[in-house]
């Protein structure tokens, strides 16, 4: 199995020791180095441990023959654009299990026509982590509400739809919500 553990670790600015310390249970920098270089076989267990330590999905650490990585040619900051210090690649995002999406038909608020909003579906026990985030909420009869979650009171969610002058919406007892996690926008 060909992995890209080193690429992901470097892209996150972490040392071998940083990753070793973040593993549960902790391990040694030497072990992480051997797993990166392939001198030690990477089992599924190790792959999961390292992925958790890096804050990514295990699939993001495996090089698949049909997966295309994007080379990072430049980085931009306050001082302008410059080449990265070492070669970097980005892996195009893959949806997670249970993910849903919205397609923006016409511009509203910060969203433009053609934008894709990828969302993570969560159960009621996860609603608190969605405060001050954009969410999609199911409503009766196959309808939906979308907006910034500005409050959660017992069984009611308070949403502020995107766009100037929008009025607050209240949704009672939704079975789930979907938190906006990624914006995909074509620049044309």
C-alpha cells in the first residue's frame, strides 16, 4: 500500500514527534518515520491511528491509482504569492458517509449562483456544535430551511436565512440538521 502520510504531515506543519505524541496510545517518532517511508508495513489499525492524530480520514492517507492529487505551485499570504518551501499536494475532497449538499440556484447572501454547499448531517445531540454556522434543516412536507443557526431553545431552532432583511425562522423538533462544512465554487 502506498501512503501519503508524510505529505499530509508536512502540509499540516507537524514533525514526526508531533504525530507520534498525538497517536493514541502515543508511539515514537521513529515508528512514524518507518510507516511513512514504507520500511514498516502500514496496517489498517496504524492507518486509523495516524489519521486520527493528523485530523484526517484514513482514506486521505492512501494513494489510490485513480485518485488525482493537485500539486501546490504557490502559497499566498500578506506578503503576496510565493513557492512552498517543499513540494506539496492537495487531495480533492471526497464526501463522507451521510453527507448531503445544497446547490445554490440564485445568489443570496454570501452564496453565488452555482455554488455547492456540502453539509454534514448530525442528530439532535450534535445541534449545539452548529451554533453560529449555516445549516440545512428539514421541515414538514418535504420542505427545508437554510440559514445561520442563531439559537437553540429546548425543541426549537432559530435560523437567520442568508440575505439582507431576512426574517428569523423557527423550526420545531427537527430529526436532524446538516451543518455546512465546505463551499465549492467555480470561479469564472
